[in-house]
């Protein structure tokens, strides 16, 4: 199981940006979440000013009380296009996880671009380096 102190620096070093902790993380609600049997999650977002550089934005989530063992395998759903219920005609997104860490990417383009592929490769490599 990984902790934010070891996960966030790996992503920040690889991407060259400081990740911003999402304000709606569940850290202050642990007792209530355990009563409801919900998982405590810390979310870290890429800064908006870096969207052009990455061709979109990404988020790293750390499931604090997951207890999932690390078998060293990165589960990768890859970049894919889909039609959302509302909004643009097409969206491109990706997700991958390792143990209790999940990385997600949303492209600014309706097509899978070289920039999106490069960003997604970087994020996957971060999961592999944990």
C-alpha cells in the first residue's frame, strides 16, 4: 500500500508540475466514512495552467484505507474515445491503477493525439516506478 508522501513526488518529478490536493478529499470525514463503509481517498489534480502542455488534465487518487497489496502490476485501461451523455460529441480519457493508487487522464481533444499518448505514457510510467 502506498502513501501520498511517496506517490505525489514521483508524479511531480515526471511531469514537472506541482500537483494540487483536491479540496474535497475525505480526510476530515474518516469516522463517518467508516460508518457508511465508504473509502477514504486523497485526490491530487494537475494545475489548470498545464493543460496545454499535457493536452488535457490528470488526477492521481490514493485510496488511504484500501489495504490492496502491491503485486507490481499496473492495470491499464488505456486511452479511449467515448460519447458522453452531455457535452462534446467525443471525449478521450484513460485510467490505470496499481495497488491503492489510480491515475486518470482527460484529453482536451476529441481525438487521441500524440500529446495525449505522451502524457498517458508518462503517467503509466509513474505507476510502474512506485
